[in-house]
C-alpha cells in the first residue's frame, strides 16, 4: 500500500472542511450535546455545593443532632 504524504497541510485542510460541514449540517445535534453537557456540569456543581454545605452544618461548634422523642 503506498504511503500518503500529508505534510503540505492537505490532511489538516480536509479535516477542517469535514468538521465544518458536519457542524453546519448537524447544528441541532451539536447544540443539544452542548446543552446536555452544560446541564450535567451545573448539576455536578450543585451537588458539590450541597455536600459542602452539609459538611459545614455538621461541623459547627456546639451542634449535636436531637436525640430522643419530640
């Protein structure tokens, strides 16, 4: 099999053109992927904040859980 020589930048140009075409044709799919990723990151950050808050509440001086009957 003959070796192809892409040192002149033709491979980079071909890949760039292919990506632009895919992004142009699949704009809705790309937007959905980005939105899903942003939602996942926001959810992960919210969970980290909740865990951090819960650890802080449990470590306050003088704070003890209520035991016994109400």
